[in-house]
C-alpha cells in the first residue's frame, strides 16, 4: 500500500468515528468560507469526507469583506443559505448569545475539545458554551526579508519597535526595482485595514472608547498613530496601498516586492512555501512592534472558525464536517501530503507539542504571539470592552467599517488625518448614542 493510499485509509477510518445516521442519506451541505489559502486547501480534501460519509459539500468562497456581509445578512434574516459559516471571534459570542448558532456540545469524545488552545476556545464561546470550532488561529507578527535586512546592515530585533520598523523600511526601500520597504493593510473593512490600524493605535496608547463609551478619536494618541502609519506607507509602501488587504499583500510579499509585512501569523506558511513564494528561503519573523515607551504590542487575536447557523436543516451533517475539518486527523492528513509547515496553525495545543511541528521555523513565534494577545486587556488605558482589533459589541462592525473608509480616504490622499479623525469621532459617537450606550 502506498503512503498516500494508507493515508486515505487512515483518514477514512478517522471519519468513521464521526459518522452518524446522516451519512447513510443523500445529503448536501453548503459552506460559506473566506478565500484564504488554508480554506482553499481544505476544499481540495473534501472528497475524502464525502467518500466516507456520503455527505456532499458545496462551497461558496468569498473575499473577506463580502463573506462577512453575506453571512451576517443570512444569519440576521434567518435566510438559510448556508449549513456552515466561516466566522470569527467577533461574531461567534454575539451570535451565540442571540441564539443564532447551534451549540457545539455534540462533539465526540475522540475530538477532544480540551485540546483546543484556551485562547481560541474562550474566544469562540459564550457563557462557557462553544459555538464555533477553530479551523485555524492566529495573531499577527513581522515577516521580513532576511537578505534585504542584511544588505541594509540591520538586524531585526526579536521584539522591534515601530521606530526600528520605520528605519528598516527606509533602508530596504527600492521603488525603482519595485521593492517597497513595507507592505501593510489599507483596504477598507473592519476586519481588513480597520483591524490593522486599530492594533497599531493600541500600541501608541490609543483606544476606541473610554470607560463611558465616548469615542476617543479626538485624542492625541490616535492622531499620532494614524499620522505615523500614513507617513510610513506614503514613504515606503507600495502604490495603491489604500486598497491592499491580506491577500493583496501576501501576493506582493511572495513576489519579492516587500521588505517587511506585518500581518496574520497564518501567512508564514505561504511566504515560506517555495511553490508559491519567490523569497521562501529568505524570510524571518519577529513579534509585532510597539511604540517606544508604550508597553503594548500591535498584535491581534483571531480564529477563522466553522459554525452552524440555527436555521439549518442539516445540523447533524454540518457537525460531522466540522469535526472532520478541525480534528487532529485533518492536521495529520495535510502534514502527510504537504508537510508540517502547511498545516492549519494556532488551534490545537497538541500541534505545538508535536516534534515535527516544533521544527517549523515560525511555529514558536506564532505561539508566542497568540499567547501574548489578551483581549481582556487590549489597551494602555482601561476600556469597557473585550477585543484587540475589534470591540465585541454588535454595533462595532457597522461603525468600524465606516471609520475604516474614512481612513482609507486619507491613505488615498483624499482627506487629511485630522479630517478623518474628526469624521470618525462624530460618526462613532452618533452611532453609540443611537444605540443607547451614551
């Protein structure tokens, strides 16, 4: 028996543990997911799940901002388009509390819920009940070109400051050869550019709200953070960065056009994969930066997770798929076919106890970044909310999307930092007053 045949047999055996009566029926489930690399990879293995269970899978794969809009509309209207939704730490506790998600209390003993990293399990639960299972978890960190850093005569610290990042970006910037010192998200969307500027602002001592839910965009820390970001990107970033999100910057980095990229830790496997990345053998990693004198790093905490909307008619089949896709066996399936560096990271404790994975160059930095992220203490000054790159209240998604659009206009040269912050202050306070927070 060939290794791949043995692997398929092993996967089928593992799936047999999850099979229920639903597997005997002609069942199709529809899954909405994001167009990130790990999710695309998962779709390539779905035939193994279908072969064992008889459950067919239809995928609706969407750009991140579109996915958020589609699943939010469907869940709030009980639309019933999807049997599984890919959501994250922002939506899951809120939707679970509203009764919009099926509790994942039917997972088998073999699945081992306790193996899920506590940071991920807690962020995907409400009142101790798990409502979504993490396909992968992440924080954010610095990814950089070791060859360009060496040529610049600099050495990346393990825990850099924003001031060092700016110095290194200037030294590596070579726009004549289409190499830019740094690539960062500017794309509108609360989970795209909005997430990045929020964690950057946190590291400068800013916060979204004070303890009475008053917006804080009129405070000097926000102006300092946004001005720093705009100056950094205008000087050393790629043209059009106002429309670049995760996938756009991933592509730029893989093409060798970024000296540094600060983004999701999950990207590490893609920038070091020689099949896709032209700089795979020249990538180093460091903790997300802090501003000099401020003891707060600009790293976030997130999981892309699979959840079952309460309106589905296929809850049993959906649970079978979630148990398969987020299991240890699935991780081993990917490792056997594509190497340990390419497995979904950041979700299970056992992964970081696996010797083969401990040898992966970014594994330790990813785990350290995840463990350093504290959603209950995201800012220097006290705040009434939980969340690092988001504020865990239902109104946040709408407000932050508008704020991110204001900021993107600054990045595109259409308004000033001061104008954007004034607009953000006004629209945020208006929305919070209308919602009864103030």
